[in-house]
C-alpha cells in the first residue's frame, strides 16, 4: 500500500458498527480498527456455522482486550430467505419483454426461462399485476399469472439474474414470518457466544419482537450472563405502519435502507430515516443507520463526496450509530473505511449546532431518572461542563442522557463488563469499567481520581455527575451534582 496509516484514535460521539468478514477477521486488522474508532462488531448470521460464530466471538473479545477497548457484538439474524434458487453457471441473461417462470416446486438449476424459489409460499402472496423487485431492485418483474406453484412474470428490463438473489414485492405484503427455524437456532447460538444484541430481520409488528424476547428469556435460563438487547430491523412497509409499537418492544432499531428502499421506493427513504431516528430518540431507544454508507470503499481507499454527505446527514439526524456491511466484511480497505467514517462523524459533530434543537425536540419526563437525565444535560450545557459522568449498574441512565441533543461526552462508569459493552452503542457515551466504593463520598473521590488518571478531567474542570442512593443498586439513580476538580 503506497500511503501510510494514521492509527491515532479518532474521538467521535456517533458510534461505528462494522460487519466482521474475511477482510476484517485477521487479529491484527481487527485490533487496529478497534483502536482507531470501531465500537460495535456485527456478525452476519446469513453466513457461517455456530462453531464459526463461536470462534469469531473469541477473536473479537481477544482483539478488544489487546486494544484495551470493550466493543459490543450484534448477532444479526438472517430472517426468511425470500430468494430465487440456484441458476446454471451461476447466472442467466434476462431480456426485456420475455416471460420468466418463478417456480416454487422446481428443484433443479434454473435458467433464463424458469428458476426455483427458496420461499415456497411466494405464489400464495402475489397476484396478477403485482411488481416483484429482484437483486435489490436492479431487476423488475410484473406478474402476469399465477398457476399453482408457478408465477409467470414479464421482465421489464434486461439484466443478468444471479443465483440466490433476493426478491421483494413492491408495496410489501409478503407473509413470511420474521423468525424462521434457522433464526431460532441462531438466536440460541447468539446467547451462548455472549452477543450483546440480537437483530431481528424483516420485522412486521411488535409480535415479532415479543416472540424474540420470549426466546431470549428461555435461552438465558440458568445463565448468569446479562440477556442480549433486541434490535428491530426496519425493512418492510408493514414495519413502517407499526413503527411505534415495534420501537416500544425493542431496545433499538436499525434503519435497514436496502430492502426498505426496494419496498417503499428510494425517494421515500430519507424522510423515513429522519422519522425513525426521531421516534426512537423520543421513545428513549437507540438507532443504527445502515446500508451502502461507504459502498465505494469496498474497492477504493477514499469515499465519494455523496457517501461523506450520507454519513454526515445521519449524524445530523441524531442516529446513535452508522453501520458498514460489505465495506468492512469483504472490502479492500476496512481500516481506511472505519478511519474515514470516524473522521466524518467527528467533523460533523464539531460543526453541528445544538443551540435550538432541544427546544424543538422535547422528551417527556415521567420518572425520577428521566428528570435526572434531562437536568444533567441542561446543567452541562448552561455551565459549559467538560463532561457528564454517570455511575451506573444497568446502563439505563447513560442511555437516557444520550437521548437528548448533546455534544458533550458522557463517561459511564460501571463495575460490570457486560453492561460496559452494551453501552458501546449509545451516542456520546464512553463506557468504562471501574469498581467503586458503596460509600458516596469515597466513590466520588475514586471516580475523580480515575478520570484524572485517564486524562479525561484535570484540575479546575467542571463536570456533572449522576449517581444513586443507595449506591450500587440498579434503578436507583436519584442524585445530580455539579463538581469542580480540585
């Protein structure tokens, strides 16, 4: 490589999620990208075996220890395989105006005239006149007739159809369940390997998330580990219609713009992205913005200006995290991609004005910890505090603080490594592990000394700190103080 790598960590509030794959699974590369700015590692359960995921979890934890930075792991479930089957020689040329048969009963290798389906119920879900979009919308088919297991469709544009490419129905309406039998097995694997979050694909309603929550509870029986949080991937029209209840049943959402754009149309996605991020923040849940954020960096060491603007706009929208898929999994430049993304996040955050937005973005106060969080933000802004410090057992208070419009770092101190990892996804939150005294005065002295040692605070700095009485009890945050380092 002809250029040198700047391996200095880029400090940024918006978190970075990167998908693990061949390009990023070398221990040295993984350690370097954690050091430079990676916060969360995504495991794509569409690929790999349970044993491979287990080994990858060990790999991530080892790299994290060497980098001295804990990162969270997201297990991203595959969801229903709504795809065409195998095609002879791997691909077939489709010509505009021709008819192709999508055959749910066909078991052989397909060609340009007939191809099988992984999703056997597709003929039941479509009718004459429906539009099917294949390969992320690059191929458009119009249904002409349905005869038993066969769908006769007219090809609307000449293109090459490859094996196993995805199928979407324009306008939604496919009946496939969000959780397949494979997903249920993978969910158990995710719990066993210590995943911090589990993402459910093709969610349609809160019932999908409640089912996943029940399965997680069952998988966590007789385990001392903290249960994984739940992320709903918003990629179906039905999910948009049920967004409020889905957010309520989840810990966070992923704005999965690829499949969503195919169902609702590209032009609708930017507004939906803003709406979803705002709704998640108001509900005190986190959000991840995903799909093609730095797509050109799969093959190039620098992004396009449009990609830089895309990442910056997600930051301006208030997303908690921005996500990389193929860029970090199979791309040529995983380090450069993460470094670039972190740099864009930092620059956008620095330029972002938060003087008026809080007035236009009210978050209701219904509990004591809600009031503490809102007051911490207000005091930190008005007093120009160097930082907000939160002593936490569960990670709830740092999350609540980070829902507000804020460009001040939140140092979240906990004695639990699993809680530390789960907080890695929250915007502005710097999770740290520190065992502290149960005596309030002693704990404050220990925390201040620790943060000075970490060069976070220095003499004369004003900071805001939240804690609970009694100390060390989950859900007890009820104290807010302003302090100056002596």
